[in-house]
C-alpha cells in the first residue's frame, strides 16, 4: 500500500505522543535551554535594576518592571525562534524527506513545532520574571500575570518565524544568523529603547516590525498606553505571514525525495 492509499490520521497526524517526544528532545538541548534562560535575566540585571529605573513611576509599576517585561518578551523571542528553527537540523539530517513517506500533514507538523517553541518561550519568561521579582521590579500581582501571559501568547509570532527561517537557512548556521537578527528586531521594535526616545521617523518604521506588536501588547497592562489595535494587527499579520511561509517551505522540502 502506498502513502497515497493510506487513510489520513486524525488531526493530520498531530498527537500528544508526537508532541511529548518533541518536547523532551528540545529540553535535552542544554546549550539552547541555557542560552534562552540566562541571557534575558542578565540583560535585565544590567539595564533594569539601577536606581533611576527603580524610582521611576511607569503606569502601575516602576521603570524596572517596564524593562523586565520588555526583556521577558526578548527572551521569549529567542526561545521561540530557536525552538522553531531547530527544524533546520532535521533538514540537515534528512528527516524532512522521511516525513514525506508518512501521512503527517504540513499543518500538524507546523503546529507541533510551534507548541514546542512556545513551551520553551514560556519557561524563559518564568525564569526572567523570577529574577525580576527579587531584583526591584514592582507592579500589582495581576499585572505580573497579565504581562507574562500576553508576552507568552503574542510571542507565538516568533515560533512561526523560527520555523520559517529553519526551512530557509542552512542547519549549521541558522542560529548564528538569527541571533543578531533577533537583537536588531528587538531594538527596532522598542524592546531595548522605548519608542518615545527614538526619532519620529525611526519610531514610525518600528511599528511595522514583528517585535513591536508583542512588546506593546505585553506592556499594556503595566503602562495602559499605546495603540493596542495597531499592536494586535501587527502580531496577527506577522503570525499569518510566518505560518504560511513555514507551511509552504515544508511542502517544498518534503517534495524533494
């Protein structure tokens, strides 16, 4: 019986077993886990715990809390992108071609990879917030919860981004290329420097970058300002673009048998 003769599995091949295997594999990658859990808290301690930030009043909290949320978003960006980009290693090993022989649908494969990346991103946010809670960040308990959840959910766009890039870039170089790209996107999106401290032209351009929407939405419960509708549109559009791109590249990759 050929692959075309087989009945398609439920949900296109998506299953809890497949998801569990992928989760165990990504959390066994010590270098990736340590990198995504250590870098954002270090940046926070370096730039968000000075006296000026601690004493500044920002919305419902202080400046340290503002920096914390921004760098938690950055951590989720790194974690989600690296989790999605891990597909590049599967391509290098020929695993993508083997998937062409199975009934696994592109949508199910993309969904599993995105969920795994989101799990790593959520872990990164938890660690960054744990450091921030003992390092001078002040905001009401419900703002801690809301900002953390929004940073995690909206960073979905970077799980899709990592998956898309994993199919475009060579397996051995993907994170070396994406590391500087993510730092540039974080800067352009206002995660390192608030948009109101940038020039008008640069701030306008920043609103069209993927990191802008995530940062604005995640900080909204703290600051209560910014264009929430524009940020939601930003996140939605970029997520759709990257998911469609990842599915397209998956189909092209698995056809090369």
